[in-house]
């Protein structure tokens, strides 16, 4: 009798610890604001992204009004890329490198 093998699907997550957040970097732009198309080898460095996860330290600290899904401006100098996706757009970033949060008045 043939033995059936089933693979168990394991969902892998990334949770930042300490004073860090997990950010999904926005797509690099290939067109400038005035409509100039850039060659594939030239990219405008993107410093914006969305918060994917916030560490427990940051979540419980009232001095950091940052939440999951916030759009932020960040300094990528100390960010650590997470080799989790094929396009590698996830980064663990120290909270001190998040320099602004985009808010809309409603």
C-alpha cells in the first residue's frame, strides 16, 4: 500500500523585539514627479513604507504613537533586511530611525 505524504503548511512570521518595528518598503519609483522615465538601472531611493509589526516595547510606550499599517518616513541606514520574501522589501528598523508618520485629517 502506498504511503501518502502530506506536508504541513507552516506560517512563518517576523516579530521585531526591543525598540524596533518591521516595515514593508514602498516600491521604488521609475518615474519622477514631473513624468521623466528613468532607466531600469537608476532608482530613486525610497524612504517610505508601511508598518507591518511593532514590538511589544514600542506598542506599550505612549511616547511612540505608531501603529500597524501607518505610513512612515524612515532612515534606512541602520535597517536590517529580512530575507523572508522574494522581493525582499521587509526591513527591521530601529524606532529612532522612523522620522515621521503620515497622517490624514478626517
